[in-house]
């Protein structure tokens, strides 16, 4: 079974969705695929939040190099001008 992380970010100020999409494609996608992610999504929610998902083959892959993970999260908070990122994670147990 795969392992999934769900990220909910809260923006500090107004959003530019087109810029966010490009930034996600240019920074987050390459960084997480290099870490072993097999699937990534960014979902538009209300005007001050986003939801992102990353799927990994297993928890070991998702947890590899914790210092790198923390640096990446800090960078994403700065790049996207977020107040924070909430993280939910676990084994994917049901799906198509």
C-alpha cells in the first residue's frame, strides 16, 4: 500500500493562483519527485488556503532524510507566503 501526506497551507495575504500553479510545478513537483513521490496534487480551496497531496510508495520513502523535509517545508512556507502548513499523513488503505 502507498503512503500519503496531505498538506493544508494558509496564506498570509492575497493569492495569485496562476503564479502559485507555476511555482508548484517549478519547485515542489521536482523536489518531491526527487524524494520518491509517485503522485502530487495541489487543490484550490477557499481564498486563503490550499490543499496539496503527495503519495509515496511507503513510509520509509516518505520519511527519508528528515532534515531535507524540514528545509523543504520551510522553503515552501516562504515561497508561497504561508502562515503555516498543517500536515496529515498515513497509509492509504482504501481507494481505486
